[in-house]
C-alpha cells in the first residue's frame, strides 16, 4: 500500500554526514520508531536510503533541522522516543525554548537541561530568590528541577542539608492502617522525591546522606516548631496543604536557607470545603518582594505526549481531575 504524502509538499533531500551506520540506527530507532514519531508529530513523510533522507510536508524544513540535531546527539547519547519528544518540545517553544537549552543544572550523575521558557525562568527564580513557587500540571518538571537545584546547591556547599517535605494526604483513597515503623509509613508519600534523588546521586550516596541527616525527607506535620537554617527546603504537592499548614511551613525558613514550593491547584486531595494553602498563598504573596512564581501550562509537559493532551482536555473543560 502506498502512503499518500502530506499536503502542501515542499520536499527536502539531504545527507547526514559523516555516514555512520551505527549512528543512523541510533537516530532511526528500532523499526524506525523515532522517524515514525517525527512523522506523526510534524505531519510529514520521511523516506531514507542509507544516509540520504527525503522529507515532504508543510513542516519538512523543521523535520530536517530536527533530524540534523538528533544525528549530532548520536555521538554522545542514545536517541530514544523520549529524547525526540523533548527536541520537538524545545522547537515548539520557539527561540525562547532554544535559549532555555543553555540553562542547566549540574548534578553528580550528569547535567539536566531546561526544556522551554517556563523551565528556564523557574531555574533562574530558584537561583536568585529565597522563596520560589512552581505551579502547574503534572509532568512539567516542577519537582524534578527543584530537587536538581537542591542537589547542585548541596554539592556546591551553599547549603548544609536538604529538607524535602510533602503533606501525607491520600489521593482520594483511604488506605487505612499501614504496617511498619514511622519511616515506613510515610515513605510511600515521599517516593517521588526519593526517585529523583536516586537518579541524580545514586543509591549509595543518598543512603549515606540520609543516614548522616544531610538529606531529610519528612511529612509536613513534622515541620511545626522547627527553624531551618542553611538548608534547601522543598515542599512538594503543596496543593494538599491547608492555609494554616502553608503559613506554618513558610515560617520555618531560617537564615541562609532557600525554599521551593511546588504543586498543581487542579489536583487537590483535601476534604470538600477546605481551601488549598497553595491557592491561597498565590493571592497573598503574589506581590511580595523576594518571592517568585512560575506558572506552567500544558505546553510545558515533558512526559508522554498523551499527558499533554490529557491536561489540555481538562483545561478545556475547566475541571480538575
């Protein structure tokens, strides 16, 4: 069966040099899955013979640019569908998104780059302000980038410890009694931050830092009465705080400390009738000097492309999941 080429054809034919079969296989992916992804997202048709590519469709020029960029990446990394998706997202964000690629965070296990203008602004805010809020839908990198900045600050000795906090609120479920000691009971709520730490620092280093109390992962309820000096503090899932809990957390910030608060106001798991502390604090602190807000949207989602479409669908209905 012959597949019709996309409308508004403007065919472009080019070679990827130097020719290298291993790199070409990396670029195309198993069964050409990377090429098929580019075809689907850009609505183009890609044909290949050896190192010669022919691209037709309204966005053929962009497809050529992406193929050349991804081919350069084959020198240093595996080109996966996720990497192709991120490259597409950077170009969808335009020139600002390309500039954002220059913004990055260094962690022990490599570098992490900003994807898009909002992630770039988020990193700048975290580095320049003592209190930063990252607000937006799931999959936009709010928590991941905050943890990356915390790890970077710890490695640079600008802080002495990391304090990672989440409210222990069940996502619309009642789990009942959980076995184990206190740490084992709260671990499931804090798992996303553990996962980010393990990816950036490795299991052994994280375990050593937790044992020495350099890294503390705790439920929000444990913050009352404390004063945290020389620390990088992250409050994740802040939409599940009450107004009183948010005020309590923000007043824990001590000298030499930096705090980042992340959350999605559309996914609150509080009981009906309770106002989210995150929604409230946006109104209260929006114009306070020294406080920065970064608001993410569906365009910033860096997970599976379907997640971006899901977020947009909910936004269009004006409903929270």
